[in-house]
């Protein structure tokens, strides 16, 4: 693949024009990692659905910086078809935080694959999934969180279970009360 000057890719990416997608897709194959990174970032900003398959291929790039740029771009695309590869990237410590953020950006669309991944994951691998489900701030994430609580309770002695259930109940009640107070405040502000 012929190399393209990195400055040319940055210019195309800064425009964020969907018509710049074809040359950026070609730039994903460039010999220079910086060009591939710029192209991935620009494709994420553009949001072209055509970028999904080539960005997924960049998750196998020899350069970790390019893989991170591809992960971030996949998060910006917000296409649920990227969920499984993003979940697999959580296993790589160098990519975990970027994959986590990309999955967060996908939002509730990622939950079905997250639930499937949770079911087959080791206890250690489940932690980022539970953390992510908690941060989605979506009622649909409750099922995964309840599975996590049940798994945690199975590993506690009976006395510890009661304490944990009480703590969980208290937390839910506090959050519910806080949400109710916020709704009341919002109603007052709107009516004033």
C-alpha cells in the first residue's frame, strides 16, 4: 500500500466529511502507524458504517496505538455489531480502558452480548462487565447486575449474605430516594 503523508490524513479527518471516508479507508492500510491512527480516528468522527469491517480488522494491527485508535473509533460508530470484538479486547490490559469506554458509548445495545460474555467468563473477567453494566445507567442492565450479586452471594458465608443483601437494599433505597428528590426539584424548577 502506498504511503500517504500523515498531514493529509489529519486534514481529511478534521473536515469530518463523509466524502473523505474512501481515502481514509485506504489509509487504514498505510505502512505508517501514525497514518493508520489518524485514519481510524477520523473514520470514528465521520461515523461511516462502511468503516466498521476495516476498523475491526485494525484490532489485529501489530501496533497497540492503532488498535486503541480503532477501538475508540468503533465506540464512536455506536454499532452493536462491534460489541463482541470490544468485549474480547477487555482481556488485553493495554486496551482494556479504551475498550471499556467504547462499550460504554455503545450503551444498552451492548447488553445482550455482555450478558452472554458474563455467563461464560471467569470470576475475574466478570468484574469489568459488572462495572460497565453499572455505568450504563439503564434499567436493562439490572439483569446482569442481579446475576453478579447472586454470584457474589454464593461465595459468602450465610451471615455475610444477609449483611450484603442489607447493604444492597440500603443502597437501592438511597438511590431511589435521591432520584425521587431530583425529580421533585426538576418539577419545581419547571413550574417556576
